[in-house]
C-alpha cells in the first residue's frame, strides 16, 4: 500500500472517537495505519480530506449521535465533494450496509474486525471510485502497528489493548455481538508495545479489555492477568499502571494481592456492579451476588486501604422494582464509591433483555437516575474534600482546559488535579498540595521537590 500511495501529497485526517477507551486505542491504530499514505491529523474537519467516525453502540443514545453527526457531515460533503467519509467501530459492525442506505454520502463502512484493512478500503475509494463495506469477522487480535506514530509522541499516558471480545453475554450488552468472543494478545507483544511507548515518553499505561480479569483464561499463551501485570511492572521508565474493565466474578485473590505487591499499580479499580439487587443481577446474567461483590470490595480494601473504587450502574433494567432500586441505593451507600457512572437502560439489537417484559417507563428511569446521581454526587464531593490539605503525587497529562497557565493530571487514586504550571511539566510526577475540592476535580499548588507528605520543606521548587 505504501508503494502505491506514498507519492500522494499530505492530506488531512480527522477522526471522531466515540465511546470507550478501546475506541481511543483503535483510533490511534487508524492514525498509525494511514500515516504511510501521507494522512496527517487535522483538528478541523473543514480541513480534512478523510473523516472517520469510530463509533460506539453500547447505548441507544450513542447510536443516535452517529447519525446526527453524519447529517452534519452531509453538508460538508456537498461543499467538498472529494471528501471521504468513513464509519467504523461497533455501530458499523452492527449496521453494515444499512448505514449506506441511511447516509448515502458515506464512502466506507468498516467493522471492529476490519481495522487493519482500513488503508486498502481508503485506496479502493480513491482509485476505484466506489463505496465499500467491510464487516467480515476475523480472530486476529494483534494490532498491526505497535510503534507510536510521529504524531503520537510527547504524551504522558497511553492505552494498550491486551484482549478483545467478551464471553459473558450479559443480557443487556451488545459487546459480544459487535466485538466477538474473548481473545488474548501474546504477552511478549504487549510488553514490546509498552516499551515503545515508554521510549516515546509515556509514563502511565492503562491496559484495556472488555474483561481484563479474564486475560489468558482462554488461549492465554501461558500467562494470566496477575502475571502480565507483574511483567509490566518491571518495565524500566514506566511510572504507573492502570487497567479497565474488571468483571467482579473474575476478580481473583491473586489480582487483589497485586495491589499490595506491585509498586507501579495505581490504587484504583473500576469494578462495574450494575445493580445492588440479586434479582436484577440474575436477570442481567452477571453471575455474582450482592454479597459476593461486597466481599471482593472488602478484600481489596484489606490489601490496599486507600484504594479508589469506581463503578457502573444501570437504572431501569426491565422488571426493576422500587425495592430493587433501593437495594442499589443501599449498596452505593455501603461501598462508598469514589465515582459512579450511571446509565439509563436502553434496548440494544440482538441482546436478550430487549425481549424481556415489564419495561420500566422512561419517567421512572429518569427519576431513579436523578436520585442515584444526587446520592453519589454527595459521596464524591466528600471524598474530594477529604484530601484537601494533603500532598498528592500528580502525573501531569497536559494543559488544563480551565487556563493556559495551569496543567492537569491525576493522583494515583485517579482524582483530577489542576495546578499552576507549563507544558514543560507534561510527563512529570509533581507533588501538589491540595487547596480546594470541587465536584469533579481538585485544585492545588506544586510544593518543593523534597517536601514530604508531612509538609516538611527543603529543596528546589518545581518551575511553573
């Protein structure tokens, strides 16, 4: 492909990423794959020659967002007929040719399995002047490119996918139908990719999978997830490790123990519970009980008392009664989550729950959503306020959205912190004294390099 198209003038590539962190990783793969074709990142879609939508279908609202954006892009295509528009990701895998019927200005539809074929698809549109659809399945899981492109350097954090697909078939979830069954990458390839990223300046890695706890359980190349974490922990130059997402039923004692033994593993876990009601959990096919979940939380806190725990909850699942929802409220109060991602249930194609009776009316779903949101907002604010006056080690990720004179980063427990500084601090671990707490972030000031966690000073301050 490079020999055919490397002579082309540089062209603009604009990628719109929707949904989860795995889509962020896939979008970076698209950028790497198209770099040899002389495509260069373009922030402004008006300046792009190729626009790719990397879509999510986990919620009905996300799917509507895709078609809304395609409607706006139709006007741009009329102004710029040579513009190529592609739709990839989960909605593309789910809808296939129907996207071309609903949006005739789309040139390429490529599913979750067709990522590595995107250069060929773009070439077909350019050279053969035809629209293409590629949603063919494959068991290939290794990404085609593991070195960062020249445009992806200078980042402090990065995602690395370690497995794809899911075997759990939760009754509300479309993932097994659009991402396929669980397949784990080879550990040596994962480690090599992380080493390349560290050499490019990355200091924090987040390992990704629909259920990372199941890594290596099927065709695992002789390595389970705790063993992989131990190997990643040994990579020189890497400062922090995170991972997502964890299924509670596969949260092993060995993985819990890793939070106490691996010095680079951040004290934060995203552990989706989805509901506090055993009856609803059974209908969701989650394969654990409320008591089991609480026992896993207790085990995590016994090993790492300061661990931050975040979660997902679906309100208004078919058949959810008020008593079920009250059990969810009580679980949230019992656990004291650091943060919570709340979703209103929506039917998705092919999933079992879409055929369940006793659908919860929209007004009740909205009312329960608001009650849970209000409860969690109070918990999160209390958690944020509890660190005021302490010194937190912040990995600087970039300039703050609030001001060009501030930088932003995260604590080990994944709290967002803004503080005065310049872009020269990106990638640095900076001790910051927290002065203010807000609903979704913290604010502070950098302290002396040698000031310890008890406030004793000495040394040279960080430049700001």
